C-alpha cells in the first residue's frame, strides 16, 4: 500500500492527513500550533504516522506541506500554496462545490474552484484581523464565553444589533459598551456574525465565488456565522462531509497522491 | 553570469543590507559600458557637490542624504539589462540624474539659507511636484523649480523610507495615518521647515487630487509668510467634458498673468512654440516606442518607459533640448533591437498592462516582474497620457492646449474624469497591446481608485483578463513592505497560473533596507 | 626620446592602475558600501541644525 501525506501549518492549528492510493483518508489530526512551524508540523505528522503504523515521513510516497507563508514544512517533498490546497481539498470532498470562503486564524479568503480542483481566482485579506478567527476570539473574550458557546448564541436572536466598527480593536470596545448597556447578548452576537458575513461576501464576490459555496477553516464550525453568511449571500452554504478545518491538509495530501502516482 | 540575458541569478546579489554584494557582470562590452556610465555619474555628482551653495544645501536638508545612493538607484533599474536595452536605460537615467542635480543646484543657489542669490531667486517660479511644468514654456528668462520633486518624489525613489520622518511629523500634528503619503510628506517637510526658500512667486495646482490641496495649503501659508505670493491653478476634474474647457483655459490665462505681475517678465509666444515643437516631437517618439510594444518584440517597456515618460511629459515639457536628442537616440536603439528581434529577458510569458499608481518606494518592481516571472510590463497608466499634438502656431488654441494638459496630468487623467477613463479604457488598452494580464497597483490610501475595486474585478472576468492586485502605500514602506508586494504576484502566479519563476532567486528577497 | 618613452610608459602604467582601481571599486560596489557605512554618521549632521520653531 502506498501512503501520501499532507500537512497544513496554520497560525492557530496544524492539521495533517494521510491518504491511500485511492484517496481514502486513513488518518487525520488537528493540534494547536506552536510558535515554531516546523515543530508543529513534525508533531502533527508523527500523530498521523503513528495512527497508520508508519515510523517516519520517509515511508510516505510523497508529502506536501502548506500553510500561511512559505515552506512551512521544510522536510516535505514540496510545499504548495494553501489556497491551492484548500481548493483541491474541497474538490475531492464535494466536486459540485465551486467556491470557498476560508476564514482562518488571521486571514479571510474567497476562492473560486475550477472543474479540476485548481484555483480559478481568489481574493484575500491578510492585512487586518477583522473578520478572522482572531476577531471571534476577541469577541468571545468580551462575552466571557468559549468560542463554541459563542458560535451558537446568535441563532437564538430575534433581532440584529449592528456593529458599526470596522476594526477588531474598536469592535471589541463597541461590544463591551453594548453589553454594559444591557443589550441582549444574542442580538449583539448576531450583529457580530453579520459584520463578518458581510466581509466574507465581499471576499467571495471579489473572487467571483458566489455559486455553490462552502466554508473552510476553523470558523466554518461557527453555526452562527454560517447562518449569517446564508442570509447575506442568499444561498445555502454546502456542508462538507469531512471536517472543514482539514481541507488544506486534505488538499495537500491529494496533490501528494497525484504527484506520487504520476511518478 | 555573463553576456546572455538571464545568465545571472540576480537574487544572489542581495545581502539583506543597504547594498548588494557586487555589481552585475554583463559580459565584457556591456560591463565596460556600464562602468563608463558609472564614472560619468560619479563625476557629475562630484562636480555639483563641490560648489559651496550645493554643499551647504547637502548639509542642511536631511532629505539630501538620500542622494548618496544615486548610483544604486540606477543599478536597480538597469538590473538584468544587456545591449541596447542597457544603453536606453542609461540614456534616460543618467540624463534625469543630471537634470535633478541642476534643479538642486539652482534651488540651493537661490535658497535664502544657502546661496541666497536674490537676483536668481526673482527669476524662479516655485511649482508643485505633481503639476505640469508647461506653464513655464512661455517665459524664456524664468525657471520653474519644484523643491518637492527633489525632497519627496526623487528622495523616495532613491531610498524607500526617505519620507517616513516627515509622515510622522505631520501625523503628530493630527493628520490621520490613512491619508495619501505624498501630500502628507510634503506637508511634513513644510512643518519641519526642511525645504529651501526661494522664488518670486509660487504656482500650485489642484492635481493630482484633493490630497494636494492639503499639502499646498500648508506650504502656501509658509510661502506667504516669507513674502512669496501664491496662485492656485484649479484644473477641472471632469476633463473629458467640453463644458469645462473654457474655465480651464481661463485658469491658464490667470496663471500667466500672475507670473507676469510677480516677475515683471512677459509671456513670449515664440519661445512657447519653440518648446512646443520639441514637446510634440518627444510625445511622438514616445508613442512610437509604445506602438512597438503592440508587437511580439517590445523594446522600451517597464521602468525604461514609466519613469522617463513621467519626467519628460510633466517636468521637461520640451524646454530642454538634451531630452529630445536623447529620445532620438533611444528611438534609434529601439529600432535596431526591434529589427534584430532582441528580447529583454530569456522568456516572455505574459504581456501586462500596469494600471494604478506605482509604489514610489518600489519603482524597480517592473524590472522584477520581467526578470522573475517573464511578465512584460508593456505600458503603464502613467505613460498613457494626453495623446494629441499641441498647436505649434495658434496662440488662442495654445491656451486651450495648456488647459487640457493641466487637466490631464499623469494619474489625474485617469483617476478623475469619470469611470470610462479609469475603468473602461483599461480593457481597450489590453486589446490594443494584446495583453493577457493586468497588474493593478492598489494604493491603499488612495480613495480615487479603491472605490472601483469591485468594478475592476467584474470587468476583468468579462474580458478574460488575469487581474493581479498589488497593494502598497505609495511612499510608506512600513505599511506594506516590498516583499508583500512581490508576494501578491508570487501567490497569484503559483496558485492560479501554477507557474514556476524564471529566476527563482528573485522570488523572496531580503531587501527592506536596500537602497 | 628615451625619457619620452619612459614617461609614456609611466603614464600608461598609471592609467592601467587607475582603471584597475576604479573598475575594482565599481565591480565590488565599494562606492556604495563605503557610503552605506558612513550614512549613519552623516545623518547626525542634520541634528545639529537649529531650526526655526515653525508650526503651521
């Protein structure tokens, strides 16, 4: 049996996937990233290698690394851009999906996928934390809640209190003020989700990605955000069968499989 | 390394510091030629520096320290060039360097704090950096001098972080940080009193945009306190409309009268038309280079076109015969290379239109596009200016011509005047120049262009053009460093086009400190 | 004649030496390296200047 690996080193989480020759996922993992990207990659890879009974990366036919920045996995056979890997990961999971909104720890991307899983176009905001995972962490902190509890809060809201601040820092101040004024927490949460959804809409439009869309990255598990995006985009967001946070690593592993099988 | 184009891994010359390891070896002939030009530049710089008023200016104004890197600026814009393309570059840069040296020499001679030559000062009209200089074309005994050009525009060309101190100064006064750095830097220079004071009068202009009114206002107050009267040419925004042309012409008449009243000199039509004939020839020659760029063998492209076109169109405007002579030599060199089908880089992969306003701290981005990815920057927005030939004998028409020139100053002719000149014209140029790609400079502090972002995306999709957005902050490299600019292209080339660079050593460079 | 030839010889040597020196400076980028080294010291000159206390 041949094994193919993909490792996606993110700012918050590192993910790794191992596939067989047929593209079936044999092992996957998600760990919190350390400050040293290579160390994070080695730890994640060791976990998935252990799960399939392999001793080291050398036993993989091909390993591809990815993540924000370049050469995040220096011991990989190759490093490919995370945008390409996300697109491929979603394509092998559900070939009908044509577009992705990827909300990571520190950036937001809109990606349009071509028929073969490659990238047709993309737009990204990596200059500002507004609308990223960092933004949600700051908001959950203001609410004194876990991210998981915060993500469900807006689903109960009957109204939306709009958040006017564009900047994460100012938005946090605005939210604290609203909470202090005794405004309904679920309605404030709905305002926060809506603010992010509007930014995602802009990213998606920029990339020409508005048809048959899905979410990837950690924030894809935020039910409140998914609900807000559906309201803003006026289309149903496709749920993926595989953990959306794994798409980057899955795409990297799929590229590894294609290159390894072609060799 | 050697004579052949692409024979050196250009990225290996970077050290992470201010200077490169060594200069390029371009083969015997081209290296000796470049060496000869370097000797010329060093001699020219020394010639001016030894003059007492010039030395005084050098020691007085902090922005003058950037000028020690003039040879490095020429090196970075000639990177990778060989043969006639190298000669074309030197024709341009060496001449512009000397012209700027002359500007500084005149400025410091007249400056109250340096040479204090009052007689000379009375013959000077102070102009903005972002203003057509053609108003001087009818005054044979007067000089139009822009200290802003030297202190801000050229300074940043030489050293990317040249004006960050001035930006900090004006922001300490309360100016927000997201304002265009160009007028902000001008204003900062003014509040720190770090500019030479001279001139019989000043003629400012509202080009490129409202940002210039900010800087102009602060400087006008300073000038008037020093006894230098100021006139503002208010060039209309909607320059494509017939209805504003009379107003534009009247502004020119008013400016001419103002200069006449302040200096005692009279407008001379013979002198004006003599300059106009040269200006028309310069423009014809430049169009011929751009016409060559429609073919498979473009010759005068990228930085060789962009920086030079800005200088001749806006600042020289036909007044300096040396420039027309240089243009004729450049045309001859370009024609020779075109007939021999000579290429600038080993592989041509994409033909690009460069749109938007360049990052002033990274004008050598265009040579990088060529050398790293084989993307040919055929023409740029700042070179696609007023096309018509001006009248060479009709004084009445000439006033309207000047009015039109002032409205259609570089950048201004596209960022104002409606969406057609900014948005729709781009796709026509893509077709005209057979371009498959647009590199769109997105100056994040520019309110004129950012509002059109979505429309650009839609149109690019309709026309099937690869649109690559490149973010920058004009004169503040702290906001978006050069590697981020390169990464905008690197990411697109690898992710969407799945290409590998022609020269991989250029993909990632440690050049934040580089001159 | 001999003196003239000697002089010419010396001039040629001097010219070759000058070429070698300047070409070495050019090729090694030593002109820019020297100026880059001196720049921080030259920058201090501007701090010495007393400025008019002008504020808009």
